[in-house]
C-alpha cells in the first residue's frame, strides 16, 4: 500500500468506518484492509501497560486491559504484592484445639493445622 492510501485508511478508521466500507472507498482488497487493521491496531494513550507503558489495543465492548501480555501481568503482580486485594479471608475456630484461625477462600476448613487434623482421629 502507498503512503497516501495508508493515511486515508487511518483517517477512515478514526471516523468509525468498517473494513468493507474502507476497501470500497479506497478501491483495494478487503483482505488487505483487514490485514493492515490487524497489524496496526489503533493506539489510545489512555490504555497503556501498567508494567512497560506500551500502548494497549482496547477492543470495544470488552473488559479493560491493564497489561500488554501475560509476562508483563505476572511481572507487575509479583513486584506489587501489597496491591493484591485479598477479600476472601474468613475466620474459623479449630474443631480440635478451639484456636481461632484465618483461611483464604474456603468455606470448608475445620482445623487450624495438619497436626490438629491428624490428632482429631486418634
């Protein structure tokens, strides 16, 4: 594609035109337009990776993305453990020793430790 075609294609995209409309207007193959759009997603400065600050393509109608890749997501969360919002902690009382303990994300805990679990049957 020529430079002036690319500029017109980008302009039409920003106007919200569909790939089929752009192909018809520019008189080029629909597959060429789709391929270009896939390889050159529209970058929005409001959507940048929390880890590496690269622009992120944000599809409309989907939940917001915060990371450009799984690698960036895992790197960021591993270095920001304090940001993890653990709301699922619950307080229980051990059925064997009566000690109060907290467990994360479970409703079925009965014992505070493996030791109390094994002692309960003895």
